[in-house]
C-alpha cells in the first residue's frame, strides 16, 4: 500500500513537471546560482528519458529537460528525480542515471561545441514529511582509504530540494509568483485556509488559454494526491467531473467549511464509543469485585466468568485488601 501511494505521488509530480513553466519556476525560484541567469527558457525542451544499456536493460527516468545556456547552443541537461520517501543511496542512483544519460548522448553525438559532453544538473525533488538526511554526494557513501586509493573514489553531488525544509525555513517567502512554490505550499499547507489561498493564486496565474494543460495537471494532482492525503474520509462524489482549477477552488471553498463540523461530529462519536466501552469495562470490574468478596471462586474462574484477565483480577484483589 505504501509503495502504491508513493508511486501515485511520484507519477503526479512527473505529470506536473512535464510542463516548462514548472521547470522554469523551479530553477528561477530555488537554484540560486549565477548560471541560471543565462538560461534561455524559451528553448526548454523535454527529451526522452528511456535508455537501453549495453546489457539491454530498460531504464525509464523520471524527466529530463534540455535548455540553451549562454550565447551558444550549449545544452544544460536537467535530470529531475522525484522522491516521496528517503533513499539513503540516492547519490548512487543519480550517478547511475547520469552515466546512462551520457551514454545516450554519446550515441547521439550530442556534444557541446568544444566536443565535450554537455553539463547536467541532477535535481532530487523530495516532498516527504520527514527531513531528508541521505548523503548528497556519492563520495560520502564510499569508504575512504588513504595511500593513493582515495583518488579513485567517485565524486558526484546532486541538488536536493526538500520541500518541507524550504517551506518551513524562516527566510522562506511565499509572496513570489511561482507555480513550483505554490505546489510546495499546497503539499505542506498550514491549514485549509492556506490551501484555498494558494489555489486562488494558481487560478489567477494559470488563467491563460495556453496554460490549460498545466491547470488540468494540477487538478489531477489535487484529486489523486492532495485531497486523499488531506481528507481521506471526505466524500467528493462530483469531484471527478471537475476539470478546471477555478471549479475545484469553488467546490473546495464550500466543502472545506464543512470539514471542522465533520471532524467535531467524528470526535463526539468516538467519545461516545469510548464512554460505552469504559462503562462495560467498569461493569465487569464491579462483578469481579463482588465475586472476590464472596471468596468462593478462584481468580482464574472469576477471570473466565467476567472476561477480564487474571492480572486484572489480581489487581482488583490487591485494591480490595487496601
């Protein structure tokens, strides 16, 4: 079941980040490095993520983009890996994916003008609840041996974007217009009102006709991931018929008003159930005390007659002596 949930999460992220606007906002909002300022985002192009190794084993990568950088047609490949659970050996996986990508680029003769291979930015986008602690450089996973052998230890680092850490950072600002940031905020929303506020912003930002596909990708993610995790018991029978973000926002605005009432009623029901169970237990204890006072039956016989354990009967016996 956990694996199914993670796959659903990862696949929905793959759908969202199949749109160039998400990739652009991810880089401009969260990769604070000078080279990003020289990217021509109008050239963003998604490339195949399927590779066949020399051993003919298939590997389906999550998403790979390429984009023009600087004045020439030097492509910077962006390798995006989506994670909803931590993998302590992620650095090794990234090293393997990067090797497969470079093998494919060599076969295609997709070299930089210098004849060298193009640079790659490996990004791990993590949306789990716990903070990411796994090594971000494969060198940290390999035993260090002095005397010369350390020179051959692999050294490859990936960029980690831990959504929860980003959103909870005191310096985090949610004021910017950034659809990737909006996704992070929805994933780690503070409360229902916060969720509605972010959805309202997305409705405004993605209202252009050319953004229809991205709007609907958000609808799919909200339907399949956000709401099942946020309100698993909330019935939304008409939700599958909604395809536009503004319809989802309106519907949730109405439904969210009912959530506190539903939770209060559930709490009252659970309280009444607990009260009934406690009452039944106390009745059994009272019967056991009366049988102990008669002094006819053994503790084992009283336990069998009342449904209590022998240990329960022994405690009641000790209480009666004091």
